[in-house]
């Protein structure tokens, strides 16, 4: 795989959407009071406070994994068709198919993929305000060990999650 292909893929797909994964804004948290008081308990650890109030990342993670299965199967056209309008406006289906195939096919089959992190965000630089989950996967490919895939689903107007960005490093 040529480095130029990876760079082109990252620029065309998700440069703005994924920059938050490297230190963008903090996740939004709700400050809505609970309707019924709860018994007193020790305050949560600081690292758990955001997890207690942020929405679940599970639906977006499920969508990301299904979308990656399409990419893994070289069904690039289907992956583009099931993507968020944000990604579809950034790159045409024809360009996506060409770019994704040039970037992914030299890597070979996926040998393993583990979720490293999934972070909920309401603001992502270069993208409209919305609901996003930035998911990083530690992925080992047949011809490239220790890759990091970043998939960013966005919540659509109908409440469904669709992939708005993809990056391989």
C-alpha cells in the first residue's frame, strides 16, 4: 500500500470529522436534574462522571461494526450508500469506491479488530453541530499489523446512526 493512498483516503473522507479524535472538544453532558431523588452515595470518580451522563455509544458502535463489515467484504458501493449525508457530500460514490479499494485491498483481510474507544461528541471541528461517536479500533490486517481505524457515526435526522467519517492510520 502506498502512503499516498492512505493520505488521500483520510483527506477525502473525514479530515474535519475525525480531527476531534486527536484532541477536539469535550463530550457534551446533560445537566438535567433527576425527577426523583436518589439515596446519598459517594460521588463518582472524575473519570466516570461523563460516562454517567453521556448517551450510550452502543447504537453507533453497532452501526460502525456493520459498516466495517461491508468495507471488509469490499462492498464499497454499499458502504457509501449506507453512509451519512455528510460523507456522501464530501465524496462521490465513484470516488469513494476507487479510493477505498486502493487503500484497503493492499492491506489484505482483517485478522482481528478490537474497540479501543468510543467517545460521544456534539461538536466536531469542520462539521455541523450534531451527535457523533468517534470510535477507534485496533485492527490487524493480513499485510499491516497494528493499524488504527477510526469510524465516526453521526445521528441522522430520523434518529438512526450512519457513518460520516473513516480513517486508517
